[in-house]
C-alpha cells in the first residue's frame, strides 16, 4: 500500500514539475570555483537568485539603451 501511495505521489510530483517547467526558460552556467560562495557572501540566497537579478537588471538597461 505504501508503495502504491509513493508511486502516485511521485507521478503527481513529476506532473507538477513538468507543468512548472513550461513556465520558465532555463540556462546552464558554469562559473569559476568559489563564485557561489562569493555570491552568498553578498547576501543572495543562491547563485540562481543572483543570476536572475543580474540578468533582468542588465536586460532592462539594454532595452532602455536601445529605445533611445
């Protein structure tokens, strides 16, 4: 019975992850060793949080620059 419950839960999780994955773009970035520690020391909760913030800020600046 527990195995059946676990399989149903796993299927539900896979479905939820698949649904979520359709709402985001994904990129892979490789950084020099120690970069994540530097990012966390700056107060970011994760390298992903830092990357999202940095990319969106830069993109906004680029779009403003191109509109001029």
